[in-house]
């Protein structure tokens, strides 16, 4: 990637603190940003909510120094580690949790989910079986158990687990949806339609449920009903690729070729993005230290308009590599979009401290100076950028604009 800094295996403590201070995650005196009287555990929760997972891990570990036998603290640490892609670390933290609190069925269920992601199915199954023995009406554990069976192709077992989940909680939309997917695999369209209908009744805001019900209508050749349900799915989630695919096919069946083609083109774009995201996530599991993987995923989220997801991934990038200029720059753009002008300018400058040749940051910094009606400073920034990218058409155009603005402000002198 042009202009990106050299990769670092791991940031030093001082570099890490510098990254967080730049991002507004630390106060100037070196403490965690926020209420100075909050506990480390509370700070960890706050950092988790902000998507600042590496810092949350640090906060929970500090809390555990004072209380090393706290099962809830180990569970919080596990959750933060899982969010930060350290699945092996999360497993260890959850194993410590259940060792301290053997009857914690929720932690066993969370542990099983992570073990499944690591392809450790037998261990996952063992923990789920303990969870449902501990809490016989644990709907979530039964649903996760069903997902495990489904993944392994044991559809009868999956359907039985999902039914146990819905018996424990008749309004559990996810379990009804999962049951419907299993019945589809077993070619039981009537049963699938009933299950998806109950999923929609339980939660009418979930695009997946409407899409699934629309797909069953399509399979039963009721294309008008399918289209109506699928339109609702894409209204609820315009980024849901499969709903666009199904809606496109329904429109084609109804003779609405232009609309069908447009929906299928939207599907192709979104499906390509989702495939790239899945590929990056899989690579991160193997090499979680690579900053550029988080950056590339953040770029895709930004293209999709999912700016909060993008922001979190950019933060993960710069906490892995404190000199990763492109992520600082793009974080600045997100702050600019949120009208946080001072923070945006600080991030553009931080990008240039990381890599003084990174031309896009000179462009963005110059634009900020123009917003502040400082054409001379803007022109200097644009010219610096042109030293490293002399054919950049946007820098050339902006430099000309700044020159005109400067001449106007000085009366042509």
C-alpha cells in the first residue's frame, strides 16, 4: 500500500499510550478517559461499548490483579478478547470462568460458540450439554446446540434442539428462524413457512426473517407474496445481499425485468463485499497482529456506510501498528463526517507523524485549513502532498483553489 508505514510486531507501552492519547482514549495525565473515579471493571465495560477492545482487555486484566478469583471479571475479559479476535485467549478466560463458577451456563454457552469457531466441536458440544443440564429451559444454549448440529449436518438433532429452544421461549425469533432453515434442508416447505412466520411474529424488525419467509413463498410459486415480503426485508436492511438476490428473482418471475436486474446487480456488489469481509475475518483468526487486515475490513465497512463498524476496525489497526498512517487518516475522515473537526485535524496530523510521505493526509489537512479560512496554510499542505504525489489531480485542483483564495484575501499582492 503506497505511503503506508513499516509494520511493527507489537507496539511499545509508550507508543500504545501515544496512539490512545491521539484517539482521545486517554486523558492527558495518562489515565483512562472518562470518570477518574471509575473502577477498572467499569472502564472496561465503557471501552467495550466504544469498540476499543484492546484497551478493554487491559482494563479487565488490571481489575483481575486486584480480584484474581472473580468469575464475572474473567467472563468480561473473555468477551473483550473474543471481540478483539484473540479466540484462544478468550477460551482460556472462559475456561477460568467456568472453573471458578461451574454452574455458569451462559459462560459455557459463550465458550461453546468460540470453540465452534475454532473447529473444536467435541469440546463445544460437551459445554453445551452441561449448560442445558444446569438450566433445562436455557433457550439460548439449545439454539447454539442446534447450530452446532446443523453445521455438522445432523439436521434431525438440530431441529430437535431448536424445538427445545422454542418450547423454552416461544418468542425466541432466532430459534424459529434456525428451525425454519433446518426444515428447508429437509424439504419441509410447510413446516419452514410456519417457523419463519413465527420468527417474524416474534421480531418483525429482522430482515433475515422476512427474507426467509419470502423465499418460501417463492419456492411455493407465490411470487407476489414473495416480492412483498422481500421488499420489506431490503427496507429493513438495505445491505442484506441475499434479500436482494431473492427479490430480483421474484421480480423476474413477475415480468418486472428492469427491477429484477437492478436487484441482482445490487446483490452482486453486496455479496462481493461480504465475501471479502469473511475472508479477512478468517485471515485475522490466523494472524491477528496484522494491522492492514483490520484496515482493509474497515474500508469495506466504510463503502457500505457502516461507519461505526469501520471506526472500530480502524482503531484495532492502529493499536496493532501505531505507525499505520492510512488508518489514522481514515479515522480522521470519520470524525470529520461526525463534525468533530478538531479531532479530525489531530488524526490527519497523526497520520503524517506516522508517515510524512502519505499524500492523502496532506490533502485532508489542507481541506481542513480551507474550512477554517486559512488558505496560506492550506496551500502549504497541498504543496507538501504534491512533493510525494505530483500527479494527484485532486491535490493539483485544491492547490489552485487555495492559490486563488489566498490572492483574494491579500488583494492580489
